[in-house]
C-alpha cells in the first residue's frame, strides 16, 4: 500500500525533497558558493524533473504493453477452455454453461476485489446493504485481505492536481478505478446520481497524469447537453488536463481537427454521441488510452449505430458511467458484457444459443447470475450508504382540488364530449384519454380555445383557473421570503410556457431549459443561476432535458408540478 507523497524532504529548508547526502554537501559549502550555484541547481532540478517524468511515462507505457500481452494470454486460455467445453458437451444446458462462465470470468474478477475490500469495510450497513451469514462474511474478508496483500496502489490522499476536497467514498472510488487500470480491466462506474461520478473519473485521468506520466489521449463521449458541464468540471477540478470540446458545424469541426485535435496538443477530447458517429474517421486516427462513455445505457442495443461505432475505436481501456447499469434483459446484458470483455463475449448468436431458457423462473435466474458476472467490474454506491451526514430528503405530496373550469373540462373528457373541450380542433388529438386528463389536471389552458381571448392577456385568470397554480402562487412568496431558490419541473413544455407567463406576471426572475434549448444557451442559463449573488429565483425545467448533466446545487427546493408515471 502506498500513499501519495507531498514532496516534503528530510528537513524544512529542502523544498525539493533532496536526499540526506545532498543536504550534507550543501551544509559543507560556503554561503557564497551556495548563492552562486543556486540558479544553476534550480535549472538542473527542473531538467531532472522533466527527465524523470519522461522516464516514468516510458516505463508506464512499457508496463501497459506487457499487461496487455498477459491479458491476451489469459483471454486465449479462457477461449480455448470454452471451445473445449462446448465441443465436449454440445447439449449442456444454459444454466450449466453460465456456471462454467462464472468460473472463467473469475480469472479477471479477482483483480477488482482487492480495491473493493477497503470500500466494503468503510461502507455502512444501510437499508440497501445485502444480508450475508457470518461465515460468508468471514470468508469474503479473508479473500479481500489476500487480494490486498498481493500489492497494488491505494492512495491515502487525493492527487495534488485535483482541486477541492474529495469525499472519502470518492477517494475509494478513485482507488477502485486505479485497481482496474493496474490490471488492464474495463469497468462500470454506476454510483447513484449526485455522488460525483464525473469528479471520480476526472481524478483518475489526473492520477494517470501526475503519477504515471500518461497524458492521454483520452476520449469522453457524452450526451450533447452535458458537454459544457464536462468541460467546466475538468477545468475546475483538474486544470492541468488540456481538454478539447469536439463539437460544432462542419467548418468549426474542421478548425478543431486541424488546430486542436492533433497528437500532443490535447489530453482529453470531449465529444457527443452524434459527433462520435459523424467524425468516426477522424477519431479512429488515435489510439486512445481511455474511452469514457457517460450515460452508457445508450449503448445497450448492440445493433444501434452508436454502439457499433464505439466498438470501432482503438483503446487500452473502456469506462462506462451510468446510473442504471443492470438491466433485466438478457440481450442488453450481453451488450454491456461485450463492451467490457469483447474477447470473451464476442458473439451475440453464441450467447443466445447458450441461454435459450424457456421458463420465466429460469430466465430470471440466468439474469441474476449474469449480474454476478458483471459485478466485479461494477461499482455502485447509494447516497443512503455513503453520505451519512446528509439530512434525509423530505418529500411532501400536496393534493389540490380542481378549479371550476378544470371540473368542467374533466367531466367533458369522461363523457367524451370532444367538441366542448377541443373547440373544433382535430379529433385525433384527444384519442389518448389519459394524457388529456393529465393536461386537464395541470392547466385547462393546455386545451386549444380554453384561454379567454383574443386578445390574450395575462392576469389573475391564469392562476384562478388551475388549482395547482393557486397553490403555487401561495407557496412561492413564502419561499422567496426565506431566500430559498426553486427548481420547477414539468413533463410538458407547453405547461412551461404557461408557467413562464405566470412568472413574468408576478415579476419573478427565472431561467428555463427544455429540449429545444441550445447547448450554449443551456450553459449560460446554468451559469446565470449558479453565480454568486444571482437574482434568479426560479429555474423552469422539462423533466427530460433537466434531468441530465445539470448541476444546480445552489437551489434548495424542487417542485414537481406533475410527476412522471
């Protein structure tokens, strides 16, 4: 076990951490000699530091090549063993094959257990903790101690290039990622939303830069709406990394390719799923150290263009980031396993043949066993387990009566009196009765012809004709009086239009993001809301656009105007 050093030397005056012999020689020299040689020594030290970093990088690359060679040998052993097993018993049942497969993947699985030992010991026994017998727990800890004794890196303090203070569970996550790296294993970081998956990922790249002399190139592929956040977080937490956002129109992308996306000019390329597909030719020119996929559930369909494209890129390591890692669909599980262990899970057809399970109970059992195959390559923590200091989330459901106008429309919907509520509009728009009832409960002005006019004027009628608006109008002044800041979510963008009219009518300052908001406008709105001393009181968000890659920690109240069912 090694700790990251602070660079302190044997005595306080030796800032560069010189050894005892150097300190003794300096003590024997005169003050004049020391002053005369000081400048030359500093230059020599800088040159030696640069040379040392270069040597570290060379050794690390050589080690990486050797590790990949050993990994290929192990994989070939697995494949040879698999083929022999299949030839020996073509009629073996799916569950038997799965048991065999679990034994084979243990060749890789044991590498990850060492780093998980410390994590499990530090983890509280929350309500989500799994129950094991005392004997099983003892056996597990013994295995973990053996794995830890095998060596490897475990940081006790965060890398010095990482700004801010990482929480204990985030440092444990970094150690887990380092463990995978040291053993040439791909992984899935699947912590619950809000636990800092982005920071842990950036800290891994910072660790490789600081301790291993590896500056990339790395590629982060994420939803377009989150690219701005990725760039800001890299600059905020690890500014030594040179990050390039590969996005824009053809002319802008051509400029980036020629001037920024060149070997040696960048460490991290941050791009979107769409750009990865469009620019696959340019991106395939690189041999990536890490390919990191955010919201990785997007590649669960192996036949999608995105999934196929991501498998084309040459890389030493793959890291998936997702909040929903384990699916209950056999084929989607195969897609994840194929991306993590492509050498073993290479054929979807063979996989389907192996696990043709007819009964529902058998299918469920196979899915659970495949989850076990994935688990050594996956790290998932919940807020309830790691953030013991957080106060519990308070959720209050307020049931509100409908206005007279809403009751009229609701009754007409149930009686299918389409002309009353559609004012001559298209009949097909009202075929989904459940959706129409939801619209009625949110605000009757969502129906064509319901709002009085023309001319259309904003007034108290906007509030009085919807029960939820009446309550919201009472709630917001009280929240503003106590200096709270509010996020209001809705499933319907047209309802956000109504809420926007209301906020302007009441004079509240606000920001808004929905599916039609461009990337630059999105980033500008988030920055305007979060900046110190911001006058923005409310942030309007559509649930889909606002639930992905947004950091609005300066707000303390969330209002779900309508829940997603």
